[in-house]
C-alpha cells in the first residue's frame, strides 16, 4: 500500500486548482483504498423543464388534489409520476 506523502497546497483560484490537478496524480495525495461513503442529503437533483399537454379536466383534478394535500400541483405530479414509474419498473424487473 502506498504511503501518502504529499500535501495538497492552498489554491488562490479555481483556475490554479484545475491546473494543479491537470499536472498531478490524485493517488499521490489520497489513499483510495480506504474511502468513506458520504452523502449529501440536502442536494436537490437536477431537473429539466418540459412541456406536457394534459386534458383540462385531469389538470383541474390534480390541482384540487394538490390543494387538499397542501402541496403545489407540479410537486404532486412529480410525486405521482415517480411512484407510478417505480411501480412499473418493479413489474418488469
């Protein structure tokens, strides 16, 4: 196992850090044998805006349901869609 000898310098800018990592091997600075799993629970997944045409009656029902559950209707649509997609994936797996 390789002993880590080098320290990462302090960088004055992002460009300086990018240049440093372009010229240096990360294995000289980090021991990749003993990695720890970390999580970032407060990160929001990236989203992409789409245009979706729905029948007016369905949209009104969604808005009514969202209002009764005190959530924005677009959030409710994402929740319901996610649940249904997960359900369908379980069927085909």
